[in-house]
């Protein structure tokens, strides 16, 4: 039987919950009491010393004789405990687990089960877990069988505990899963190991305790396997470390909870540098707060790692996201990123609700925002006289009745015809703020044209070769480059040429997949199959669930091919999002099989084209070269803009820069295509080059939106954040696996002269040296 024993209650402003999990032979109280005295029960200390915290101690059947059987009962045990946590409604609460010994295995297993239930409430426990503290837990170790022998010395020999030795491979695989997923989910890990023997033997030494997570250093504790879970006083090293761990991972709430039962948690997304957006956002916050709602806007927080964490936390916190859409905000990288994070969360758990407000803008939203927001009705704002009408509409959407409509799949915001819309004055295409990526959706609009005549697009040496391949059939194209270097823009031009060749195009953009859709193989391949049906305009009744990449191959051959008479192009963008997935090799192997089928099966396979867009080095995407679709042809690599390219852009923009200025700009942004375009755009709207240089690294400067977006992107992987901090401050070279993540994000590159790895440009080096303290 499993029970949660409440130790401390936070009240109305809970920062989260700490759950103590004992191991074999333990219990909810005795495991955590020094000298068997009630006053030395340290879960109660934490409840007293950390305000606004819920504390629980888990009690469950931990008899050694029933823990492991021939089939290993750990998954059943963890599943039972997970259901108990759900019954206590803890799936919406930030969590930290404190685990003793084999209790750590239980927690890792329940997190793994949570990951396998992405569309259920159980799936939230993985995302809600903020940290796990392992006290003498055998995570890996060089020889788990030896560890099992030691553990049986402690608990006594039995047939059940003998299975610990035979099941060490299972335990090793479990830790490999945790080692890969904890950094991805930003789950912090704290590890202690004992230094004294128990009954003459060390049970869990440093190597066995080490989970193998970069930058997680196991801490030696002056105690044995039993006393490590029983700190004798509040000055004990272990207790103070755990308290700090809890305080850092479960920060105190910085805003009050709603003042009434009808209050809503609201995040307002807007562009800070746009004056009309900022005024409207501030006014809406004041009015909505006065109406009893909790409202967060990004103002008054010093930019840094904590600012970035607060943005992520607030997206996870809010019930509604009001997004102000103006001609300036739709190209804001921070607005795009906030909406994308909210959309991923919505696909995961059904919230937040989107409430778009068009601020004197009625044009297209672009790729990043349109994919998330085009389906929703919106309210228009044109003049300050519309303030109260917009507020009234939003208040109606925030009411209980509006939420009930949203839960039935209906719109929560009416399109108010009484509001006067004032379209922005048309600008020359040349002076439009550069978009962060091309919009490939126009390929699917009947008769829709593509913006292929942008005078600021610079064709590099690879462009004519890539575009000429549209006239071939049965080819595999790989385009490689770091983020925002023009990969998608080149892909769009290639696909436009394919369309003119009467080919049918299916574009699968993995950036539009949620984490839960990508985490599970079945969910991922089923989603790919659904997207193929939609992209190729096939009857939706042809959709079917798929289990494996092999099923996806059969789906292409049995369902897709018979319905399409033309040659088909399958284009996959943002392939890097699959790199860390456990099914990576099998899916990439299936793609390699599609390439090989042209020669072995013939038929429709001979006319199938593949286009793969990646930022990661292809040889790092899959271990087995013979199963890789990325090495069947030499990748087309997109370099940064050269100094000569800047001369061309300078001509296009009317020569605002001198030769010396062009040299300085190239040094500042390193030829980064997007940042170079952004610099020329600021110059075109009146910013002097002197001011652009002076304000370059300011959070509200000409590149501020981009730099803050990069910071939030970097913050989501602690190992990358730590490595980049070491790189910009002390030139410590990152490990290979961390480098490819930084390189794929466009944050680092390897010098051609063998001088090692450096930040991509001076702008990044200076901004992150100041920000990452």
C-alpha cells in the first residue's frame, strides 16, 4: 500500500512541493529521523525553514522480499506511486524529490513512465519536476553487480534480492534514460554518496552514485548508507545543501495569487521597443489587475539567467496568453518564442488560452506566429479610443462562460466589427524589418506567390547548385548551417522550383512539433503521417496511427503513393530536434531506406525526392553511417556573409556605411546573415552606425530582441549554459556534444586556423560575458 504523509502545508502561495522517497526497508518517518527522535525529523525542518512549501513523505511497501521478482516489479511500483501523486492532484505543482538509496530508482522510473504518457495528466509529472536529490542511490557505477552484492549484505540474502544482480542491465538503461532526459527537461540533480562502511562494506561509493550528468559532481558525506539520510542538525552539510537546492529550484512566488475565485493568471506578450504596444500592455495590466486578475508583463526584471527562467516559469504559470500583434511585434523574436512555448504547452496540457489583439495591423502573421495563432479569432485595436472596447472583449473572454466555450473547442475572443481597423502605411519592401525565417506555407496556397525577388537576399555559391537539383528526380538533398543563416530561405527557393516542375511537396517542420509529440516514437511517426496527409491534400480518412518508422515506410508505399500521380518531394526542416530522441537511429535509418528503395524497389520510390535541413554536423546525427540519410550526398553548407557580401548590401541600402564602418560591422556580427540584415534595417530607419555600435549589447538595443531570445534558448539546457559561460569568461573549450548544440544554435564556431572554439561573433561574446555571471 502507498500513502503520502503530509509534513508541511504551504497555504495559498505555494512555491511547490518536496517529496521524500525512502528505499528498501525504509518508511516515511524512521528513514529520515536521527537518533529516532521526533524533533530530529528533517522533512519537518525543511517545511519550517523554507516558506510557502508543501512537504510530503512517501510511504509504500518497500520490503526487500517483494521489491524485485523475476519480471522486476520496479515499473509497477513506480506506476502505483505515480497514480498516488495524481490522486493528490500534484501534476500541476512544481516538484522536488529527495530520494534515499533505491528510492532514487523509483523516482527515475516514475519519471520515465510520465514521459511515456505525454497526452495524459501523468505526463505532467516529468515536466513539473524541478529537481531530484539522490542520497546514496546506485545510479550507475562501474560494476552494478558488485554493488548488488554489497547491498544484499545490508538487507540480507534472499531470492528476491538475488535478482538485483541479474537486473543490473535494466537499472543501467534506466539511468541512461535519466541522464539524457534530466538536462533536456531542466531537472536539476544533486548527488551525495557515503564515505563510511555499513556492516564492514561500502554500499554506494562515488562511482556507483554518479549519474553521469555533465557538471553534476557527487558530494562525499561523512556517514554510512543509513546515516546519510539522517542529518543530525540544521548545520549539517547535507541539510544545508538540500535547503539551498530547494530554494533555488522552487523560488518564492513573486506575485500574489488571484484575489478572487474568478481571477485568472495572464501573461501579456508584446514588443518592448514598440511604443504603442508597450503603452497598451501597461494599461491592460493595470486594468486587468484592478479587475482581480494576476497579470505578468516583461518589465522591470534585469536581463540575465534569472530573467530567462522567469519567462519560462510564467509561460508555464499562465492560464491565458494575451499577445499584442503589431507590424513591429510580429517580427519580434521574443514574442515569437513566447508564443511558441505557450503553443507547445497548450498541445501538452490544453492551456494557456490564446487571446490575440491586433494593434493597428491586419496583415499576415508570418510563419512562426501564424502556425500558432491563425486559427484563433482576435480583437482589433486601432486608436487609444479603442482601449476600453478591447478591455471589455478580453474581460468577456476571461469569464467562466468564455472558458467553458474554449473547452468545447470554440473561440474565446469575438472579432468585434465595431472596432475600426487602421491598416499600417505600406512600406517599401526594402525597408521591412527582416524576418527570422522564410515562410514556406505559401507553397501550399493555391496560386500563391513567393517573395523570391527580395533585393536583400544574397545568393551564395551553393544556391544555383541546390536550385538546379529541382529539375532532377530521385535525389537526396542535405542543407546544413547554423540557426538563422538562411537554410529555410534556400529550401523555400528550392521547393518553389520543384513546384514549377509539377512536383507535389510535403514540408514537415519539426519546429512545429511539441516536445511530447517528439518524445515518443509512436506519437512522432503518427504525427508525421498526419502531416503528410495534410500537406499532400489527401482525404483525412486515410489517417491512421503508426507505431514504428517501418510502419511509416509502409504508409508511404501503401497509402500515399497510390493517391499521388506526380513526383513527390518530402522536405524535413529543423531535423536537429530529433537528435536526442531515443528512436533517432531507427527513424533516420528509415529515411536512409527510402533513399535506397529507389534502386531496390523502383516504382514510385524512383521519383521521390528527400530534402533535409540541419544545423548539426551530419555525422553526429546518427552513429551508424550505413544507416544515415545524411551522408549519401555531400551536404550543402551555408557560410556566413563575407566582407564582399556586405559591400553588396551596402549598395542595396544606398551606401550608408563607409569602408571602415563595413569592416567594423563584419567584425561585430561575424557575417551572421540575420544580424547583418538587422543592422542595415536599423540604419535604414534612422539609427546612426555610431549609436548602433554603442547600444549593440544593450538588452533594449538594436539587437536586444535577438539577444534575449538567444539567452532564453540557451537557458533551457543547463549544460550548454554552463559551458558557454566558461567559454566567454575563461575560454574553456566545451565538450564535443555540448559544442554541436552551441554550434547548431549559432552561438559558437570552430576557427579555421585551428585556434579552437569561440563565440560566433563579438556581439555574442560581449553580451553573454556581461549577462552570464
